[in-house]
C-alpha cells in the first residue's frame, strides 16, 4: 500500500508586495506630516511678523503723539498754517524735505511744526513716506528755523519710528475745541487736532489723535 505524499508546508511571513504597500503608505503619511508641519511653521512665522509690525506701529504712533505735543510751545500766538502745517506729496531727498501745504481739514503724509522749548525756535516733522516700497513713519529734526513755512530750506535728519511699507500712514488735521488727553472739556477756542491713521496686519484701521493746544486754528 503506497504511503500518502507529504503535505506541502504553508509559507509564513511578509510578502514583497505587502512590504512595498506598507512602505508606500508610510511615505505618504510622512509627506503629509511634513506638509502640515511646514504650514504650521509658515503660519507661526507670519503671525509673529504681523504682531511685531503691529506693536512697532502702535509704539510709533505713541512716540509721534508725544513729539507733536511740542508744536507751538513757547511761541506767542502760534497759528496753524504758519507754525504748524500738513504736507501732501512730501518726500525726503537727502536732507531736503519737499511737499505741498494742505488746507486745514485735509490729509497728507507729513506734518511740520515749530516750537521754542530751548530759547531758540526750532522745527520738527513727522514724515510717512508713501512711494513704492516705502512706508512707516519718520521723525525729522529738530532743526533751527523761523517757522514751519521754511521747511523746504532746512537741512533735516531722519529717525525711523516704524518701518511697515505695506501700510502707509495718513496724517490729518482739523480745527477742534479740544484739550490734551481729554483731561477737561474743550473750550470755545479752536485748537488743532492731529490725527494719524493706518491699517494693521488684519486690515483693521488704527487711529490716534492729539490735541495740539499750543496752536490756534484760524
């Protein structure tokens, strides 16, 4: 009686096809994780950059407001248009400041003022460059002067307050019965309210206003 043939042993383990399939799935998961990590890094970097720009802009507005409070100080009967003026199309080429005086109530990109805090009349200015690739806010001066109308003949030096070219700063002025910091109610005398505004990184308008109580509006 012939003996039955021995059964063929069943193979155990991982086949090449299943191994390749596992490698492909693992690579897809790794690539997806890397892409997610890159997006998180870019979002974090952009948020940090936006926060720094917003902080710098707010600090610049605060410094500009403090500086502008000097306008007309120590000058007898300081007047808007003579001892304080807003300029449109203002630009600084070397040490020369150019621009066109704007009427009270209009907007521009620079403001020039005269003061006499040291016994000698001096002029200072705030400039918001608005050309291609420019922006932010610059503090100019102080420099000896007769009054703000002589701005184009003065030799200016610039100190950057902020550098955010994507969000130009708009400078406005208007007559108002106001007092600095709103400490008391405004009087009937018309002073000058200086307003700086710009959009933050999220497109929200930021605005600060300063009552220049030493300068009378015509």
